[in-house]
C-alpha cells in the first residue's frame, strides 16, 4: 500500500453538498460488502496452502498443477482488494464532503487485468475442481464445506459455502463494483475532482464486463430435472420468429440442455405474467445445418425502408409530445400514459418488422424453425452459446406435459430480460442515448495466429435493436491488419458501439442457404458503451476492444447533429467545396460542376450494382483525399476515381452537396417548396412544384435534373443494389434542401432555436424527403420543356 493512500485527500473544486450523505451511504455499504468479499477470498485461500504442501508428498490430495489451476490468481485478487479496503476504510471513518476517493476506484479498475486472467482460466478451474472432487473423496469434503467468517462485529459466526460458489464470487464482484460506480457518479458533481476519475473507472469496468459476459456461464437460479440434475438458464431474450408466414415476437430461453420458445400469455391487469410454450428442442438434437438440401428458404418479407422511417418519425413526434406534457403544469399523467402506450405500440411494431438476418435451427426429425435478427453480432451470440453447451456430454431429453408446464412456469422467475427493449419500458432517469454523428477510426488488430483476409463491421443500437452501419476494406493475407479507416455513423438514441472482426471467405461453394450469401467467419466481437461524457469531448478518444484473444484498436469522437449538418461557406473561392454553384460553373464554363459529372459517371460505371450505394459510409480519409483533389483541380483526379472504393466516391458527391453554402434548391425558395409539397390538390401541387423548378437559377436547375436522372437509374437496379427511390430520397433529401445557417438565424425558418432538436429535425427531414421524392417519382423533366413553359408563368414566387 502506498504511504499516502491511507490519508484522506483534501480537494479543491465542487462540494457534494446534499449528495454527500448519499455518497457516504453508498460507500459505507460498499465497504461492508468489500469486507465480506475479502472473507470469502480468505476462505478460498485457506485450503490452498495445505493442498500445495501435500502435493509434493507421497500421498498428495491434488497435484501442484491442479492446485495452481483451481486457485489461479486468487491470491493476487485477494491482495488487490485487501489494499483497496485498507485504503478506503480511513476515508469513510473520517468522512468529509471534500474527501476524494476517485483515485482508489481508478486504481482498482486499472488492475482488472488480473480479473481477465482469472476469467480466462475460470471454466478450466471449475472443471478441474469438479473432476478432482469426483476422483478424490478427501478433496470433495474440502470443496463442499469451506467456512466463510462473518464480519468483525458478528462475533464468531461462520457459514459453509461450496468451492464452486466461491470461485464465481470474483466475477460477481466486478458487476457489483460497476453498479457502485454508477451510484457514486450520480451523487458526485461534475466539477468535483472525483468525477473524471470515477468516470474513467466506470468506463474501464463496463468495457471489461462487456468482454467477459460472453465468456462466462451465468450462475443463476436453476431448476431441478426429474433426474435430480440442475437445469440452468444460460441465456434468454426476445426474438422474432417466422411462423406460418408471419412474424411473431417470442421469448426464447436457452437452458443447459434445451432451447425453449415461448410467447407471453395475455393476462388481466394485476395478474402475474405467464408464458405458453410454443416448442422446445433438446440441445442434443439441435443442428444449424440444413438436413434436406431440397429445402427452400421461405421468402422473408422485408418492408420498404420508407415505412420503417415513417414509424421512426411517429415515435420521435410522440417522444416530443411526452416531453411537452411533462413540462406543462397542466399536463395530466393520464395523458402521458396514453402517449406512452401509443409509443410502445409503434416501437413494438418496429421491433417486430425491422429484423431481416435469418437464424435457422433444426431438430433431428427434420423440423426447422426460423428466427429473424437485426444483427450478425446477436446471431453469433446465440449460435456460440448453443454450441458451447453442445460440447458437453448431453443426453436427449423428452419432457412430459407436466414437466414442460413446470419448466414454462419457471421462466417468469428465471428470465433475465423482463421487457422488450423499447424506450417506453425504460425509466425516465435512464439515458436516452446519443443523437448526432459518431466518427470512428478503426486502426488495427492484433492477436491472429494465422494469416487471413480480415475486415471489421460496426453496429450501433437504434430504437431498441442493432443495425450494421459501416464496414472496413478487406486487408488481405495478414496477421496484423492496419485499416486506419474513418467512418461517420449517424446515431439515433444510441448507447452502444459493437465491432465485429471477420475472415473473408472467397470460396463460392460455401453459401449460406438462408440468405444466399457467402458466409464469412466471425473471428471475434466486442462492444463498448457510448458514455456521453467520454465521447462528447472535442478530442479523439482512443480505445481497445478485446475479443477472443484479438485486440482491435479504434478511436471515436462524437459530433452533435447541429455541428455536422451546418453549411459552412468556404472562405476561399478557388476550390469547389463550400463555393456557390454559380461561381463554380462560370469558372469551369460548364452547365453542371465537374465534380458532380465525374462522380455520377464513376458510380454508374462500377457502383450501380453495389448494395447500399449512397447509404453505406465511405472511408472518411478517402473522401477527404478526393475532396482535396477536386479543390486543387489535381491532374490525378481521374486516376484516383478509377482506383478509389466506390462508396468513397458516392460519399464525396454527398459531401459536395452538403457543403454548398446554400442548398441546391436555394434558401430563397425553401419556404415555397415546404408549402408546395403540403398542398392536397394534385393539380395545384403539380403547378406549384414545376413552377418552383423554373424559378431556380440555371446551374442549380440543370445540376438538380442531372442528379434526378442519375438517382432514377440507380433505383432501376433496386433488386440488386437494394436502393429504392425512397431510400435515395432519404439519403439526399436533407442534403439538397437543408437551409443555410443564415436563413435559420434570420428567422426565415419557423423552427428557429428548435432546429437542432432530434425530434424536430426528424419531422422536418421527412418533408425534405417528400420534396425530393415528388420529383424522383415524376415522369422525366426536361430543362428545355421547363424553360419553354416559362413564357406562360410568372417567375415570382
């Protein structure tokens, strides 16, 4: 222990004031539990020394190797916590609101590497203890009757605990410490010196927990089978099942010997929830491979993206209404509850209809079941959890109707996921997540044992489910890929970033029949919590995710929606980005800017069949390189375009329109476009919308018509590239219509100060999409025809 650790540190800065009592209460409770934990570790260490001593005698109970495997890192963990306890105790005994304890928690969190080593060995330790117990009655007696002393003030009270239960305590402890850090942060002012230290400690702990949750079998309440064996719940969650051609929301329970699919029964208010079993498969009979090659995967109905987007808008509007009701003094709770119920319906619908990734399982009789998931990460988690259990010597189990009823009834008590993951099921105090843009640089990865073709994908959560947002290029034949690729990912209430690392499979014989795509192998996966305090700084935050022995290094930085969407005119007029379109076309003596023509030509040449073209993020560094080349009129532009990833070229075109000092459809006409699209009479709307086009300056109009025709040609390939007119409208609408900052500040935009709130932005964005979609769905519009008709119409708006 450091000499200064035992002395309370006086601090400058914010007092905890009213929060001081609560913090002392939290710390006192934690200190008491820390004392119990140390006693548990002592009880575990007590037999270790004599077992080690007898290992070298003629009659050993265990071998040295067995002792070291079972008790691996326990001594180190004990010493870490003893030092932490001895350092924290005087701070609590001499409690003062100015006292700082953050450094102690930061130090504790920094030593989680020891826990990582313990976790990696945990399964082997438990299995070794179990085998030794079966082989040696003397060790069995020891392992089943370890004595844990009570706290100092409980006199000589001791309790008997099994070795297996004590070996799980260190894992349980990290979770407990993380929860305490949450509570401490709640009661610590942001200007208190403890705040950043506790924040760092929490981030480290959360990342550690995320990495070990996939490696540990949870020791939860088990139920006993008729044979007297303990059947434990390993994993549960809500999944969408395709049943009789329609989507059904199911609660799926993975036990140590079977997989059970259930639905929640409808019960009257106040009555206990109950499940109804739809089917179950013993794990011994479960496979992932198709048993019958002639079996055809049923067509999965995927809703048009615009329907999904419209539901998201409705949810945003309801959220906004709920906030207004809460702020208004007259807002009755009954009205808030009505809105919450409405939001729950919309979010549940979204959760049911969004997933599209197939996850098929089969039993030995040829019966198959199909689930739809929203992310490959989730599919991999379920598959790995099942395969891990199948490695054990499983016997097939047939449940009688009574046994099945008992098991299904127990699900309510055993479940770990109680509600579908929608906002309306969360407490008001829970974070609503981040809205804006997350910039992520995927740097590199280490830890691969053999050379492979490697790439990463990034997923974030949105509206209760995860969506894949970006993908690095494939780094070929390497054990240390260096991607160094930057992506801009839109966040919609996101709280978590997932990274998956794949090995690319080029063998076309390995097709997954469910989605008719080559199956790439997931080498590792991990996730990190998007802590607002950490990512909302101006600086890049560097982090590492550990997955399956692989370490992926990445950096991230968050930009609020207002900063990322602002139009910033260029101070220099020599380039093309941020320069008025009329200046660029006049300088180039062209009707359409060179950058627009070249990007469109390249996309149509080799990107029109690319899945998600204009929707998938291009690599930010590539986009910036193209931007610089166009701005300096580099001679290498054509060579760069032919070599560059097509998503980077698509991203460059979007960036050009986004950085125009005013929207392509102009600030002057913006209010008229918004009014015109709202007209209900079709003839009046047609006249108005065509009249507005005629009113655009020639460079804007010709460029807009060129882009329209290009986007229509992209949409013609929708069966291949999955980009409908509505998808393209969603991508380009805000880019082409979003007014400049000057128009907002002048008050020409009625939203004024609310312009950047995510709810308001969502509502306005939908109108921008509608404007562009009107023209995309319109029969071909010719510049000459429009100008001929100008003679018959006034150009004043």
